[in-house]
C-alpha cells in the first residue's frame, strides 16, 4: 500500500509539470501574433502618411506662384493675407476668435464659413483638431492662412462622424479676427515676486511732549 502511494506522487507531479508547460507554450503564439499585428499596423500607418504627403507635395508643385511653408508638425501652409505690423501671436489661455472653411484635398468645400459660423477657441484649453490647435498659435491678428493637413493631424481614422471621412487630408482656411487674454484667468505672478497682503493697522496718536524749560542763555552763546 505504501509503495502504491509513493508511486502516485511522482505521477501527479509529472502530470502537473506537463500541464504547465503546455499552458506556457499555448500562450506564446498569442504574444507573437500581437507583435506581428502591431508591426503591420505601424507599417500601414507609415505608408498612409507617405501617400498623403505625396499628394500634398503634388498640389504644392502644381501651384508655383504660391509660397508654401513646411512646418515641423508635418503640415504645410500659405498666407492669403499676412500681417507684418502686429507680430503678437495667441498663447495658452487666450481666447481666439476666427472664421474657418474646410475643404477636402481636391478643393471641394466640406464646411463653409457660413456653415460653421464664428469660432471661439480657448487656446490649449479646448479640444479641437490637432492641426488647428498648432496652426492658430502661429497666426497674427487679421491674418488669413490656408493650411494643408494630412489626416493624422486632422481627424484621423475616425473622421468627425459627420462629413469628414476616414483618413481624410484637409485644406483649412482660417481668418484670425482677434485674440484676447481670458478675463477669468488669474494673473501669472512675476518670477521673484511673492504675493503680499496689505493690512491697515490703527496706531494711537503719540502723546504731546512736555516742553522743557529753556536753559539760561550764556553771554558767549550765539543763537541761530
């Protein structure tokens, strides 16, 4: 009987060892499949971006009379109206007032200025299209700028769930009418300064001094 018990334990241990090994081996292909999927997804996105940029570059090449500017964020722009006198630009917390027209990459209007109406944007504090978020901060008052946005900095894969489709490059014309500081924002303290609180204290009026008797004047003393 003892011999039977001793022979069962090694058998159970072997079964458990084989089961764990099979479980680990079964999980391995899932990780490999996930890595393959991610690599394919990255390659697909790179190809998509390259194709969209190629289309935009062809548009630029076909309009040699227009001066286009490439940006570090991966989009292009040109000035319809440029302000060279007031060079201030919107900063975080400002309220920007602008008009916007949106076209597809072939120049067909998707949303006109009349469709969208006057736009109000709290700079860097409000969710808007990534390209516009960056582009508006480069503009001066009373400027009109046309931006060429690849889809990855426009509405991406999802579009806007209305008229803008999947992975759609856009041409956006923006007129920045004005921008002002947010009146509700607290003023930023100047570096090196600390906030001080002015307090008014009431002090008792000093008692009048008792006049001392004048000393007798000496004959050799000259009074002023």
